C-alpha cells in the first residue's frame, strides 16, 4: 500500500471548485512512477475512501475554499472529528479520518491544503486569480508531500 | 406569523433550507423545502457537440454519474438513430445496477442507518457513520463493502470510479473481458449475503418506528416510473406508467418521447428546484413520487428469486400500494438485492463477451430523449441538435425534482406532528431532516451545485425576533 495518499476533490464543472482535482492531476504526473505515492481525484469525499486513508502513513487533502481573499493558500492539520450528517452526500476530511480510525483502527497524519476560489459558476476553467496562484499551490503541495515522505521513511528506518 | 427556518450554509452560497411557518396558535401552518442554488446547467450545454454530452453529463454528480452518463448516451443513440448491440445494452445495464448498489448503500448505511440504530432522539454528534461504527462496526464495514462492490464494478468496467467514460453514444467503447467478468462474479456471493443480512436486521426494527412510518410523507399520491411488458422491475428501459395510491393504473404505455405532454414543471418563487407534476391532474394535484418506493409499487415482480421473495413480503405492509416514504429505505434494500442478482444473471449470459458493442453513425435525428431509472427515480435527458450535431437545446428532468412536491408535503406532515412551541428540540429537527433523507435527494444533480450542507435552524416570532437558533455541522 502506498505510504502517501493525495486526495484532490471538487466538482469539475464548477470553476475553481475543481482546483483540488487539478493539482492532484499535476502531482499524479510528478509521482506516476513512485509506488509510495497514490493520487485520487474525486468529485467528493465518500465513506469507502476510509480504507485508502487508513492504509496510508500520510494524507494530503486538496480542496477549494470560499472567502473574500481569492487566491489565498492555507495549510491546516486535520485530525479525526466525528460530525453530524445532513441529507447531503458529502463528507469532510476530519470525518473521513474519524471513519478510518474507527473502521480500520488506523489514522494517518493529514494536512488540508486549500486555496480560496474566485469563481464557482458553471464552467470547466479556473479563474485568472487561481491560475496565477497555481504554481505556488503546486509547489506547496509538492513540498508537503516530499517532507512527509521523508518523515515516513525515517519512521520506517527506526 | 412566527417562522422556523432550517438553513444550510454551504461552501457555495445558496443550496437549500427548510422553512416552517408557525401560526399564532403555535401550530405549524406551512413548510417549504427550498433549493436556492441557481440551476443553469442546460444553458451551459448549448453549442457542445452531442457526442461530448455523456462525458459532460457524468460530471454533474459524484454519486450517480452513471445514470447521467447512460441517460445521456441513450438520448445520443436516438440522435444517431441507432439500435445499440444487445451486448452493449447488457453491459450498460450492469454498470447501472452497480451504481444503484453503491448509491443505495450510501443512502442506507451511511446516511440513514444511524437514525435507525441510534434513534432519532440521539445526540447528532454521534448519530453519524462514526457513531454507527461504534454501535455496530460489522454493519458499518458491510456498508463500506457494498459501496466498494458497486464502485469496483464501475471502475473495472469504466476505468474510473467516479466519472467513467466507457459508455458512449452507440453502446460502450470496449467489450468485457473474461477476466473482468470473473472478477465481478467472484464478488457476488458476499454482496448477496450482506444485503440479506441487512434486510433481516431492518425488518426486525420496523416496529420501533411506527410513529415515523405514520408521519414520514405518508399520504396518497400518484407513483410514476418505467414499466415493461412482463411487469418486472424496469430500470433501463420501458414505457412510463402512472398508478394511483390504490394501485390502479392512471396511465400506461406513455411514450417517454412525449414526456412534455404528461409532465408539467412548476416553478415556485422560493426554490430553484422545479416541481414536476402529472399534467392531466394539474398543479399541485398531480403530485407523484418516483424512486425505489414508486418502482416497487409499480412492479408486479422484480424478476430475480431472492428479490421477488422480499417483494412479496414488502407487499404485505399495506393493502394496496405502500404509501409511507419511510419505506423508501426498505425498498432500497430490495432493489440492492435485485441489482446484485441481476448483475450475476447478466454476466452469465452467453453473449456478454461479444466484441460487437458499439454502433456508429452521424446525427440523423434533430432531437433525442433518453430516459431510465436512476437510483432516486426517473431521469430524463432531452437534447436538440443542429445540422452539425451541436446542442441547441437541452433539458433534464432529475429524480429529485419529481419528488419535490412530495418532499415539501412530507416536511409539512412531519413538522405538524413533531414541531411544538418556541424551542427547537433535537428530535424534531432530526425528523424534519430524516423525512427528506428518506427520499435521498441529490442536490448536486438537481441544482448542479456542490459543497457541504451544515444546517442552520432559526425560530422567529411574528415580528421576526429570534427566539431560538441551532447550528449543526
């Protein structure tokens, strides 16, 4: 099982909402020959991903965010947190980690990297603000993966 | 008039909320299930080559992309004026059945079973999949297994779990291999065993929910869905049949191509989700329901042995048709069982490995209508094209829209029974949510929005002053 899991998620028809999948695809290219890194692009987080999450040492979630400061990139540590369900079909990273822990008895370290989108209207392109920030977002995501890959390797050596 | 508002705040603004209007006597007067996300998807499609539509439509939703994919491909088949190869139709059916399993599994195991196992009055912080895991880890794992069963088949057939592109206008792009067929067949016994266990468990609990059964959108309506000559459960193709609440046929052999003659779409100022109704009875008297409950009410039999035995028991619930929307959950389990059995029988047919799986043609018709049964109900895609095959008009009637009138009336019925006074009580909120959950509405599909749906509930007096407020999520 790959040690590092990258999950980019969002609707590919809602403009900047697709940024998570977009960066996930870029990372997939980067790591396509690396057996220790697995990349998933998804419309939304769903319960069965708990198995993939539980089998990883580190998970990077990539998502869009809503806010007034379009283009702002934010990195957050994710910890397991049970939460209520509504009548929607969505899960969030913290709930997915909680499911992984309770289902499979294992929870990886996890980070959520988000960028505030500027346009979520129907369309399959990214807004200019987000496009300008794309290299920076990719670099940050790449650095997070590299850093955690090294720490996973160190842990395994010890 | 005091107003009680349950208002989801979404990552993308809009989406939906529930408003309950209280009278001066403290009794509920009216209720609305609002969907406020703008629905402009049809305009977005104009100008696209028709061949692109299935792949584009599959991106509407992460839960039921296969329904949109197949329905769109069927509309395109008609534009091309082709009859697709029999094997291609069977393979499309397999993928659709796999999607019904994974979608129903999400609805039953992950969204609704916490209500059944933990109770409608339990703490919402634990009434979720994690609470379910703690209370009944075996059931939670089996729910995951059923999701994986459906998702895995979709991935094996289509190459991707979420937005597979294998289904194309004219059929499917690749034939099935022996290895893939055998891989799928090997997963069938476990899926059947899990579904039967879950059905047994659910039936054993029904007596605990008499009040919910009585009040969860339990009223006479029409039921609408696809039908076929042998009376079997029709999911992929057929004509449209409408029955009333006593099971009498109101209309039969309706041609899906004429859907605009028998289905009306009403627009209410408080929702972007259109309310469809059966036109000959007018609006809102033409209220009807679609989806698993409607399909089982419409069908004489499922067509597979285990599901038929369960359907016979289901029929014993009420004298004629089953009216309580609480039983959507029960119907989903029977459909899951049918879907698994039917996948097995389709894969055992001798021509399932045939290499002839696609018909090719240019546009030959100026328009096409695709119709089939999605997990939540009848799904219709209607396209018109110009001489170059570019889309000039698109219309989609989504299952959640068919049920919109019934969901609104269901919220009102539950609110009248459970909402009391000026305080928001957890059990009341849970049940208002749960009646909507019974229909399993897909707001991604119906409004093409996305995002989380935490809830905001407000209780206001006649002057608009806030009396009580609850945030959830």
